[in-house]
C-alpha cells in the first residue's frame, strides 16, 4: 500500500495538515457548509469567552483532545473507505449486482461521514489555533 502525502505513517492526522489543505476534504456539496450546522454544544462551550469554570488552558487541552480523536476517526474512515472500494471492485468484476449495490450504499455513507468529520476537525483546528495564539500572548505578557 502506498503512503499518502497527507498520512505519512497512515496512523495519525494532525491539525496542521487539516489547516494546510482545504482541498483535502472530498467535495460532495455545491455550496460551502456552514460551521453552525456542525457545532455541538461542547464545541460552543470551547469557543465561549466567558466560561466561568474553565480557563483557556483547559479549553485548549479539551479542544486538542477532541481534534486528535476526530483525526483518528478520519484515518479509520479512510481505511474503511479503501476496504469498501476493494469490495465494490470485486463485486463489479464478479457481476454481483446485490453485493455491488449494498457495498455502494455503504461506501456512500462512509464517504459522507468522513466529509462531516473533516469539517468538524477543521473547525476544531481553528479553535485550537485561536486558543494557542491567546495562550502564547498571555505567556509573553507575563
């Protein structure tokens, strides 16, 4: 299996890669997605300026943890997508319509979920970057 330029070890996807490559996300929509549709209550809590019980460092650590999990899920979904493509090609070669249709549906679902995870990870990367800049500014002020 050849190595991808985005996944050198095929085990982890970093947020620098997500920030550098906006073309990495598969394009299945004609209009850009709004990040509001992807925002979960936990992500909204990370971006709130006036969180009473959390500090910037705690929000940074939490956002970094979520980003790492999202990147791991993207890697797993990429592997699943490759496996399903192999199964689809095998079913196509064997002229098995039922297996081909089922695999095609699974492939469409996995691809859609991967796109959503990519957008979610991109949003988290923005948050991590913003909090990192704020923390560095706070350290230099002290």
